[in-house]
């Protein structure tokens, strides 16, 4: 089941929008909390994180975002797969 089908992360790379990944994390956290109430939800796949780098987000922010997602998944005993495309 794709629990984030049709979900677009609020990613902006403007200087005034420094918390775009934080907003994305908060939204994902809310979705995880609601979806985990359904039986059988055991895997979270974060696909193509290289796009975050390509659109200009600072690598340190992307790393913190992934680390926070991993910590949240571990807390709720959810497996996580992070997919990185590199050329």
C-alpha cells in the first residue's frame, strides 16, 4: 500500500523557507501515526533522495531529515528503506 500516494512534500529552496524539510518531516510523522493504526504497515520506503540534493537543499539538512525519519521509524518498529540514485 502506498500510504503517500499523491502526497507532495512542501519543498522550497528559497532562503526564507529554511524549514521545508522540517515541514515535510512533520507531515510524514502525522501520516505515519495515522497509518500505523492499520494492521500490516511495516515498511517505509523513501525513494530517490538524490532529488533533494538536485533541487538545492543543503546536504546537512537532507542528512538530518533522513536521520530523523530513521529514528521515527525505529521508535514505532517500522522498517525503512532509503533509495539513493547516483550517477
